[in-house]
C-alpha cells in the first residue's frame, strides 16, 4: 500500500480548512498542519494554554522559552495575537467560539466515538487534558492519524476498545491511506491515497468502509 508522509498528510488536512477559520491543533501530528496552509489563506490558531493567534515556529536560536503551545513546541505570535489565562481559553473551547479542532487519535469508531488520551497498557496514563473540552465545544472535529498501529492492527474500529474522549464527535478522519467521513451509516470514503484501492484500505480497517 501507498502511505502518505506526515508532511503530506498535514498538507491534505490544511486544504480542507476554510479561510478565516479559528482552529485548535492538537498535540503531535496536528501541529504540523499550520506549516502547510495554502498561500493566501488566513487561519487563526488557538492553543489551549492561552494564545489566540499562534504564529510559525521561530528560527533556530531565536526561541523564547515563554512562548510555547500546548505541545510545549516553540512558537511565535502572529500579528494581532492575544494572550489570556487558562479559564478564558477553555471558555473559548467549550463555548463554541472555535470552528475546527484537528486532533490525533488512538482509535476512532464508525459512529464517530473518539479515543485519544489513553491505551490499556499504560501504567500511568496521562490526563485527558483539553481534548474532552474541544470535542464537546467545537462543531467540527477532524482526526489526523496513521491508519494502523505499528503492528498493523486497525485504528478505525467498529467500537473503540480504549477509554473514550467523546461520543460520536468525529466528523472526518485523515489517515496515510485515505480520507473518510463519519456518517450515520459509518465510514464513507472521500478519497484514497493515490495508488491504493478500496480493498487495500478495507484490509487495514476493522469497520466497514462505504463507497
């Protein structure tokens, strides 16, 4: 099968984010989306630790240790950026003031359930953090992830087996193999990574893919 690189996957997600959107990028792969926004499109990035207007990564040697996002990644402030305390940031997330959240995931179920904060084999799993607030307060949830685990086991499931972050919250899933919408009938194929077939992707997916 043909697998998109992480950068190509980030660019594919960026294509679907409309001009003028307010967007939260989750920890990990989603943070790379901002570097691939099409030219001429303005997107305002939010970070849950209290920044609206996250700018690009600073050049090497010009990092400010007090300017980081929720992933502890060095950032800059875009023109017009604002800073605020955690409680205000979470009110933005919970109150429907953001348009899109792009999150990573361990598993997504065919009904849109999301599991992205803990697996079953972590002795001391991390706290769920802001993901639970994002999935209940942001109207559009994109998930960006590899299609399978390293051992080849599926991550697109009939039913999640890991602790849930939210019930029926995912709208679209972007993987290295395909893009799929979550519908009332389950996963519906939007597009395949060039060179793959439906049969290829179905073989790596527990849930049924509808075309």
